[in-house]
């Protein structure tokens, strides 16, 4: 597998993948109920609402109440999907998620759009960069961060049949769509290897998978053999895939649209520290909030674009070979 062979089918919003996925999941399973906090349009759930109005709950701008309602619905055997922006899905309602969902292991699917810097012009108050860490620390919580439209659609459908609380994180902008259209390359808890390599392992999630593809192509042109792995499920982490890769390459770069404290990088480093200590470089935000700007401007400013990933690989290779 070579990164140059990856084909972009189109550019679509990952949140639109959620919208299509929840509609199809709703057709397949009558137990699915969708709740929103006054953001039906932004969450792309109009087709579900039109088809299943009796299974839709408009909670208004009352996110804490939405989580409580969702937890209650599971007692009657329903499968509730809560929908709002990532900041409001986690930071605003963390107590309710911890107490009413995670602590009692309720089968609630917390679906969060507009995550990370690529939210863009809405600025720091909406660009949550701590949510992966918040959610993965909750006992029993599964954390999924798909990389494109197709994978978000597949994940949305898959979590309906997955017992237990789930945090599903996706985004706002149109983004390269390159994974399998039928979702066959997505399995909860199983990492997706996009290229085989021997020099460096790159572990990425969400929108940053495509940026890692771009960087990987640049590196391959320089004769550097890149193993790129899409860690779409951050918890439970596919530790076997991580160890298999770093045993071969002996170094790693992690790439995430999230604070490097508490996110994907920390998960990879924990596995390495326990089993095979190696040099690791982290690409992500560095203990900071974001700001208003276009998605691409912000990714460049905060060091999350392809040239910064390229530079991180060069640095980790120097450390490995020193």
C-alpha cells in the first residue's frame, strides 16, 4: 500500500456523513431516537426528522437536560443519539455525562460536530480541543474520531449495534473523502492501516488523517518509508496494531486536531512507555485555545498542516538515529 495510490472521491462534510448515517441507521433500527439541542440544521438530521418525527426530540438550548433525557430513554430500551456541537456535547454537560451516562453505563451515543480548529471562524469559545481527553477518561466510554464522510457514516451506523456509551466526534468543513464507500474498512476498535512502511509510524485521527496522507506523500518522495495508521477508535485503542507498527519502525509521530495533552498522542505514548519506549513527536495544539480564522489558516498557524507533520517526522528520525 502506497499513499500516492489513495484516491479522493470527493469533498464532503463529515457532519453530513453523520446525517446520512443516522437516517440509514434509523431505517434499520426502530429503537433509535435522535435528540438535538436546537441544532438540527447544523447536525444534518433533517432526513431522519422527516422520516421518523415520532423518534425525534427537540430539547432546545438545554444540553444538560438532553443528556438526562437520553439516559432515561435507554431504560425503556431505546438507543438515543444526542446531537450538538462538540463543545456543548462535552464541556457544557460533563457532569451529566459522568453521572447519568458513564457511571451507570447507559447506552447513549453522544454525537458531536464542529470539533477542533477546523470549526474556523466561530473562534476559541466553540473550538473545543480538550474533548477527546475528557471523554476517554470516563470509565467505559468508547471514543471514535472518523476521518472523512464515508467513515463517519459507517461509524454512525456501527455504534447503533455497539452496547454502551459512545462519543462520536466529527467536523464542520468539507474535507477529502477517500475511505471505502461501503464502510467495510471501519471496525470499532480496529486501527486502519493506510500504508506499509519501515522508517516511521504516523498515527492520526479525524481530519488530520488526510493531512498525514499529504505529509506522507511528501516524505515518500524523499525516500522515507511511512507507515500511516488511522486511529479512528481512540478508546478502546488497538494496542496490537500500535505495537506491531512501532516494533518495526522504532519511532512515531502522532497527529490530532486536539491538545497534545490528553489526546491521541498520550494514548500512543502510554502504550509505548509500557511495552517499547521509542522517540515520539506530537503534532497537535500545544496547551492553547484557538482563535477565529479559516480552517486552513488555523491549521497552519497552530502547526497542524502537512509541512509541520513532515518536520515532526524529520525530527523523530534524527532522534531515532542519534
